[in-house]
C-alpha cells in the first residue's frame, strides 16, 4: 500500500533511535485510522562496515492484519430520547470501515447536543478474520441522558429601569427529538418611564415593564 511520508531517514545520517520510534508511532496511527486495528510492524537492520564506519540498512516490515468493518450500529441507554436523534449524528454507517477519527467527531457531536451526561462508543462482537482480510464488529453507542432542562433567575439594576428581574426556562430535548424550547420573562421597574397620559412629565409612581419571549428550534427541519 502506498503511504504518505511519515518520517525522514537521511542516507549516511547518524543512527537515531528516537526517529525510528516516531516513525513507528506515526505508521501505527495511520493504519489504525484506516481501520487496521491489529497492525504490527518490525524494524530489520542489515549492517555493513565501510571505511571504519558501520552502516545500517533499515527495512520496515508491516503486518497489516485484518481491517475492521462495521457490521451493526446500535444504541443503548436511552430513556426519553429517540434513537434517530443519536443516529443522525453518527458519521459512520453499517458496512463502513472503522475509523477512530470519525468516532471521535461523532462523540463530540453527541456531547454538543447538551442533554447527555456521558457518551461511550466501543466495538463489540468482533469476529475472527479467517482470511486475514476483514474483521466484522458491531459499534455500540451507550448514551446516558442528563438533565435537559435549565431554570435560571437573576436580578439587576440600571439607572434607566431601576431594579429588574429575569427568569428563564429552557429545555433542550423537547419530545425526545432534540428540539429546543426557551421561555424568558423579564420584569423591570421602569422608574423613569413618563406617564402615558402626560408623556412630557415623569410619573411619580413606579411602573412595571414586562417582557416575554418564546423560542423554539427545530434542528432537523432540512434533514434528509
């Protein structure tokens, strides 16, 4: 297989074990990203003496092993959330080669939904690759739900409005489909609000200002 350059061993350069270690680590990382989870490699050296110096011919032998392919994807642990909400965020499909990079991005996307306390993704039911080419495995996603709702309340003060209070309630998983609902109520003194019947003269009484907002987000309205 053709691979990108992952290290540099210059001809007639001094032997450096650290460079070989780095090459090994990068080589293994690239193979794992391609789904070769059982890849192993071996460095072989052939020494020759020339002009009172020892030269090493370096050969890297790579044993790829079987490549892991996803057979099934299943989700466990859900109580309120629908399975489709999780599967929409999964960047892998059944039949794809396993990719740790896509698993990492999927994990991040699920966490960013904001209503899971923990997400764990793992391979299970791995088969023996008799032909040493393909190993089938199931991708298990264990999602533990946390609190999807949030209530906040806070007072404040400004010279323009006097004392004001804001209460907010938000829910990030309405109907178990990751829909977001937000309710916000604000009350302020409006201490310098002019009287309605005489807008040119400030009213002596303290008036109350009220503001109510309702927000709703449908996250998959254009999802196909």
